[in-house]
C-alpha cells in the first residue's frame, strides 16, 4: 500500500525543539488553525502581513484558509518549494510556520512567515 510520505515526502517531516513540534499542516489541522485565526492572530488595528488575509470575512475565511493550504501543497515542486507547518506547544496547536523557496538548490535562500 502506498504511504502518505511516498505521495508527498514532506508529510513525514517532524521538527522538535524543546516544547515545540512542527509538522506539515494536514487536513485534520485545518479546523483547529481556522479556530485560532478566528479568535485573533494579531491586534486588529495593526496588519503585520503583506497580504491582509486575517481581514477576510469570517464567513469566507474558513474556506479561503483551507483552499490556500491545499493550493500550497498542490503547487509545491522542487523548483518552487512551499511548505506550511503546524506549530504545537506541548501538543496543543498554537499556529503555523510557512516556508517558501524558489530554486533552493541553487540559491540556498528561502522566505518564512509565521503566526502564533
């Protein structure tokens, strides 16, 4: 039987540092992440992100959030690597860490973004 890591190798990634664990966002993580976003990621008077995704209509945000993460997973290639990680503290979901690199094998550079 084919495993998830054979279909998408990053799905087997787990990074642990102290009380924190990061692993690729799964469909099972999405409802919990949406709940965190809807409860407030930042001061509403400040926009810390280049794209104001947290200001989406709360009725539309769950679908848009899921579509974004599905799209990241679907469009990731070795030449355009996109990886979103669920962040847990003591096993509790607390946010996300994103990683995006174009031509990483050549440039050895990437962009990251997070919210906790």
